[in-house]
C-alpha cells in the first residue's frame, strides 16, 4: 500500500511512502503525517493493519487553515 506523506510547503507535491517502509522505521519514528490526498479509507486500512499486529494506533485530522480542504492526517503508531 502506498500513502502520501504530508506536504512540506503548500505548493509542493506530496511524497509517497510504502507500508513496508513505515514498518521498518517504527523503532525510530512513531508519528506520521499524511496528506489530504489520501482517502479516509486508506488511512483506516493503515490503522487496521497495525492494530492487527498489536500496535496501538491513533489518528486525528489536523486543520491548518480556515478552508474546508486545509487539513492533514496525524497518525501515532505505538507499541
């Protein structure tokens, strides 16, 4: 599964990351920010994947502007 990481600037394009890369880096990084271009269904699938492996997974939408489309997903994956 490929997911798009949050943009670093408003005009840049989001970078993609594979689910396997997230699994490899969980011991170093447990908080990930994903772009609004990801479907909510994909974020839920990510959460279910790590939940099945015994991780505690928390997700929330972060609004960074007043517009309806100005948000990103914050996902915590904790052992």
